C-alpha cells in the first residue's frame, strides 16, 4: 500500500483500513486509526505506522477519540 493510498483512506475515514496501518500527526504527536473522525490534518504533517507500538516508540500517544491502542473500540462519533 502506498502513502497516497493511505492518505486517501484517512481523508475518507475508511474503516476498511483500520488495523492495516495507523497515522500519526507530527504537530500533535497523536496517532489514530484511518477511520478516525477527528479533524483531518495537513498531509505534510502525517506519517504512517504499521502498529500502535511503532507509533508509541516514535513518541506518539493514542487518540482519545478513536482509541487505536485497543483491539476493539466503538469510536466516539
């Protein structure tokens, strides 16, 4: 999967990509699921991770809205 495909999934809040990758926002140091309904960040501020542990190791914390640190979650809408 390319970064452009991942970006499209983030823009569209596409639940089909949840668990396949996670996106971190460099300016806030928060990482989310692709389906997160939080405000869409600027593309230049996004980096992608394979799993939550990788994001945490890079200094990011889990989003409190979509809870990417949990296996199953009913995200806040």
